[in-house]
């Protein structure tokens, strides 16, 4: 035998040299759940270790993450039922707590990169990402609301907006709205291939944002489809997206790879709430080694081609690097 692949596995030094994929804290965006009021911190039941914070405590959380080298955050606000309406009005009310919080975070940590979500669901009494009429989601009417939301977020200081709504034409529409209002510098990370997934369950608990009626299958993609992601990616790149995102990550590594191989825009992957909870739950039961399962899944996401990883594990990963 001339070729013995095991020679390159014989010591940890050599294994380190031949490692093809390396994770870094710089790869991550850490999603954070935001509450109104003051001095509030509540754990998400289905996501052990993940909390919702009011703005004052979120500032402390951001500071501690930045000390660990995490500099990018995606902020998701939790609104109470009485603050929601059909038109998601709170999403662009300049006095609303989430826009104030973004402003405060950017003021306190100008070097932090703040991403915001553009979709109606946390502010909508219907719990859908778009405007509902007679049981249907109205695409073009939704765009107008998303436009106002994106401009309000840019005005508050968002560095990246993340349209997660899956309406047709939204990337181009939002680009135009941002540019018309002078926000040519604000980036768009499009949720390009966002699937109608069971893995968003814990997130919807965190924000109490589950749809009141029906499901999201008329706008989110069918888990059966791979090549349809390229239609979305073609449109998003033509319409000016700065990043293409695949979501969820672990059950869709083939989609990440396909987009990576076919587009020159950086690819992001969202390691969603259910993917976090699955590992946490089995680790709690002693059924698997949570830390190793976390590292292996994050590595697989990067290996499949993601340049950027949105993950609830970001802080835990960063802590391990210290
Ligand atoms: C809102 C949105 C969702 C997630 C991110 N943005 C939920 C959904 O579409 O129902 C899910 C994130 C996660 O599960 O971690 N449109």
C-alpha cells in the first residue's frame, strides 16, 4: 500500500494541519429576543440558555458578547397581543420600543453590526408574514408595509435588514425604498430559500408569533424542492441582495451547497430555533454530548458552503474559544 489516508490522521497536530474547515466567532450572527419595559429577562422554555431581554439588559448582553468577539446581532422583538393589529402598525411606529432599542444599541456600540427582521408576523394579529384578507396573503399590499418597516429600521440604525417574509419582489422593492430614503449603505440579507419548516416552533413560542389560521405554505418553500431555490436566488441577486440566506440549515445543507456553487454573493445559513432545541433537549437527557453535537452541526453548515451562520449557539461557541 502506497496510499494510507490514516497517516494524515495520526496526531492532533497533523489533523489540525489538514483540517479543511475552521469555524471562527467572526462567522456568526447571534439572534437576540427583545422585550419591552425595563429589567426584564425571561428564558424561552423550549430553548434552554436563550433569554428575552428588555433593552437595558440587552445592552449588557451585547457587551458581554462583544467581549467574546461576537460583533453581529439579529434583533427580534416580542410584542404582546394588544400591540398587534392586521397591518403590523407597530413595526414602523417611530416611538415603538424595538426601534428605540436598536438606536440605543447602535449609540452605545457603534461598531456592532445590527441586523433586523423584515416580516409582519411579530406585529400582526394574524400571525402571518403578510397581510391577510379573506384567508389569503396579499403579496403587493404587503410590500408597502415591509417598505415602511425597512425604512424605519434603517432610520433607527440597522446595518443589515433581513426580509424573512418570502413575498415576491420584496428585495427589489426594499432596495428601492431604502435608496429613495438615502439608505444606500444599508445591506439586504435576503431569506432567499426559506422553507415551511417545523423547526421554527420554538422561535414562535419565544415571540408568541404563530399563525392564528392556516400555515405559511403559500409563501415559504416546500421542503421537497431544491432547484426552486435557484429561482429565488436568481431574483434576489438581480434585485440587489447582498447576501443570500438558506433557512433552516441542517436539513437543507444541499441547498446551501447549491447556492454556494452557483452564486458569487456570500451565502448565509440560519441554524434555527428547533435545531438548537433538538440538541439541547437530547443533551439534557444525556442522550448525546451537547457540545460535540453543536460543534459538528456548526461545522457541517460551514463545510456545506455558508460564509455566515446565524445561530443561537453563537455565544456558547465563542465561550469555548476563550
Ligand atoms: C419571521 C421569522 C421566523 C424565523 C425568523 N424570522 C419564523 C417564521 O417564519 O415562522 C424563525 C427563526 C427560528 O426558528 O430560529 N418571519
